[in-house]
C-alpha cells in the first residue's frame, strides 16, 4: 500500500458465524469497557467487530499482532493510530451500524468512512436541520419511496467528511453541500479548503446498507480504492 492507496474492508455482523468472543479478545481494555456499555447486543457486536476489523486491517498492511495497536484520541474524539514508523502515518477510520462494520486505511491523508442501515427509523426532523439548501431541494424532488435512501446517502457522505476532518458533529452539516453523481463537495467558505482536493466514494456493500468514503488528497485522480468483503473465513486467515 502507498500514499495513493485506500483499503476499505467491511464485515456483516449479523452472520451466525461471527465469533464475538474471538473478536473481543483483540480489543484493548478501554475498547472492551466501552463495548460493555452498549445496551443492545447487536450494537455491542457491531462496535466490537469494527474495532477488531480495524486492527486486523492494520496488521495485514503494516505487520504485527492485531492486539498490539494503540490509539490516541483527538480534540473531537477521533481516534488516531500510534504508527510504528515515523516516515509514514497510518490513518484508520471505523464505522459500524446494525448488521455491518467497516474500516478504511491509508497513509498520511485525512480519511473518514460511514455506514448506515437502511432499516433504521427515518429521521423525522426537517432536512433543513442537517442539510444545505441544494441538498434539501434534491430531497424534496425525489419520489417518496426513495427519500429515506437518498437522505441516508447524503448523511453517510456528510458523516464521512466530518470524520475525515476530525470535527465530528462539531462541524455544521449545512456549511457544505454534496452532489451525488458523482459525489463531490462544495463549501460555503473558501477557508474550508479546496473541493478539488477531496475524493468521495459511495458504496452499497449489502442490500441493507449504504456506505461512504471521504479522503483529502492533493491529487484524487491518482488514488486507488480497494474494497474487500471481509468474510469470517478471510478474518480467520488474518489472525
């Protein structure tokens, strides 16, 4: 893997073959404590799977035992890898939802990933609370049967972007707008940066999920994105 490569793995957590106990042993004590605080088992499983998946992905591309990775937390809660080599900074981002966990890895560049379950309850608050005017206009124009999926498509792109810049929900979601085909971003202020330095990808890893990737890169056309459905058999080969 080089600075122009991104690797995205995902794992279905509703598969009966998912070995929760095996995955949980890869987590450190802080991660295990946080996992224990989830009220619902399905949410706990998705959290554990995402963090174990990230560790396996790191080891697959940088070597070492998946249990050996350590992380620090940024100002807005974004975890960052303590890279073993100073010349290249490993950048990992994780996401999880009902039935799916995902991890994205690259070198040096800001990266974010988000997954959403299409079966979740629709958000009832007006779109103006979350989206820019152009996005709201698009949502208002789509067929009613598509509104929920388009809403979550925008949502995953926005989440991936704010995770990449490390601000999370501290970044107002109406301060930037997306176009979907192909996905691209526009900012309401030049201080936000150059839209041409961002790569966005949309995925539908399963019939029940949508996923988005955000990457800040000086030359997005040079970037190669590789995706892998990390089945349990594949995970066993990596551990």
